[in-house]
């Protein structure tokens, strides 16, 4: 739990430091290199190889990779990528018990993450305590970007192999594209539509391997 807590804290810090220096699409593409590599390491069939190729192509189209930005941003982006893989590996370990036990261990890990990240962001976050809008926004971001996703991850990890879970993570950019259309009225481009279809095909093709 301690290791997962430190990984969660470090992963989130690296992600936000990366997107402050690089385009979000570039950071997203680099972040998914880790899960894709994890999925590729277990591929033993032609079907799953095809699934991986479709998922990789879809993620590339959806994240709109652009090699621009500060060099330091790439350091944080690749660190985030490596930490994302560690999160999957450690998350599966605490999910082995399944059910409430995994969620309880996740809650403990998130408390450790809070302690670990506080020295980094506490100074800048203090002013939000006196501004209700910023405080509510921070709470909303925390619930939507950490609490709900990590709990859902735990339930998924308890039922899926690391490779299957890593492959299904390729659905995240496609989901973001759909939410952008429904909530923000952002119309997907032709390449994004192809990317969504490619990711869906990859996820549908993937099968667990013993």
C-alpha cells in the first residue's frame, strides 16, 4: 500500500508537470506507451496481436501526437508513463482480495499519496482554502479524476489480467472524445472517428491468454 501511495502521488505530479510544458495529446500518447508495452509483453496469439495493433493505431489518432514543447516536459511525460505501468502492477496486487478489501487498501494508499504529495503542492493550494469556488473545483477534480476512476480500476483489476486491463485502457481516449462531443459539443474529426473505431475493434478482439 505504501508503494502504491507513493506511485499515485508521483504519477499525478509528473502528469500535471508534463501537461504544463507539452501538448495534452503528446503527454497522452507517451502515457499509453506503458500500458501498450505491458499488453504487448503477454501477446501469444495472432488475434491478440491484431487487437494490439488496432488499439495502438486508435490511440495514436485520438491523442494527436505532436513532438513539440519543452525538453523537461518529455522527462516528466516518460516518468509518468513508467509510473502508470507500476500503478497497474501494484494495483493488481492489492486487488487480488477483490471486493471491499481492495477498495479499502486503495483508500489507505490514497491517504499515503496525500501525505507524499503535500510538500509539493501545499503552498500553492493554501489560497484555495479561502476561495470557495477554487475549493469546490479542487474537490470535484479530485473525485472525478482520482476517487471514482481508481475505485473502478480496482473492481476491473480484480476480474481482469494485467494485459487485458492494459489493452482496455486504450478505450480512455475514445471515451474522452465521446464525452467532449456530448458535454462540450466538440465535434470529432474524421481521424478521431477512425481512431474511436480502431480502439473499439482492438478492445473487442482482445482475449485473455493463460
